[in-house]
C-alpha cells in the first residue's frame, strides 16, 4: 500500500472493511463510463466536499474519538483555539485515540490528529503538523488526488452513474477513495510546498517557527523503528528540517 511522509503506517486503512455496494447506480450510464472520464474534472467544489464529508464520517465511525472531557480532547481545544477558520477554510478538529503517530486533513476542513502524535509532540509541533496538512489542501494536492481517483474503474462508474455529480458511496468505495487521496505518498515537491505553507502559518499565528524544525527532527528520530505513520506518507524529514531551519 502506498504511504505519505507525515501520515504514518496506515493502521487507519486496515480498519476499512469491504462490503457489498449499498447504493444502486444507473446501469446504462455505468456501461458508458469509459466515454466520460472528463467528468471527474467537472465535479464542482460542492461535489468534492460531499465525498470528503462521506470519508470523514466513515473514518470517525471507525475510530475511537477522544471526547471533549478527556485529556486529549481538552488539549486539542486549547492548542487549536482561534483556528475554527483559517485561510478561507472552516476547520473541524478531532483526536483519534491510537498509538499511531499520524494526522490528516481533508478539503472539507476535516483535521484529525492521532493521540500517538500528541504523546510525542509539543503543542506548537502539533500546530506545525496541522499547518502542513492544511498546506496540502490549500495547494490543491488533495483535490487533484480525488480527481485522479475518480478516473479509476469503481469510482469512475459511481460518478458516471449519477451524471458526474457526487454519489453516495459504499463503504468499500470510501475505503478505496481514502487510501488513494489521503494515504498515498506525497512527492518531494508537494512536501516542500506544504512545509513552506506551514512555516507561513506558524509565523502568521505567532506560533514558534522553530517547532517546524523540532517536529521534523523528532520524526527523523522516530523513523528508526517506532512506526511513525506520517513518515510513510511524507518523505525525508531530515532534509526538510534543514530547509525549515533556514526559514525559521
């Protein structure tokens, strides 16, 4: 399975179960799906948001979410104070209770931080991770990935069967979409772009820019065997730490 640098070993993906499709599509249109690959490019922002809403709802249902009264929940509220909206994106935050060191963002404003990451990182280091993941969204990386995913057979057919509009996807289709859009490894170029965004984010919010460096240094140390999932989807933290040090 493909991975990205800052989202770590895909324990999350292993929780996705394949089931028989729960939604019926127009068979005639499905047979013509091959004629309409361009429909994936024509999905509106509202259509794309619908897919991310479905993915985030399924991920929340499949993971143990830390409640607001828990230590993780209280800490998340504190460190994300003033971040309900940033750069035109309405953000919603939750903590998944798992030892995995990970986090992810979706283009609908979903931000999920794993308790394993919170155990290892300071508040500002977590904010760097949040800024980095927002950077992937704002640079269009996740949008481009979902459009690419829609060209694959199962998802392409689902879109084609509804005339190119957002369809309600079955659990197995949501799992495939999550893997291709969220869990696939980023390129070095995408990582640098998201890191640069994160540095600007940290400075704009008056968080410690040095946290970008220390977070990446921790990830580099963790790559020696802790199973940090974020490393499997984001490349070379050591080299990136040096880039961030120059900017900080």
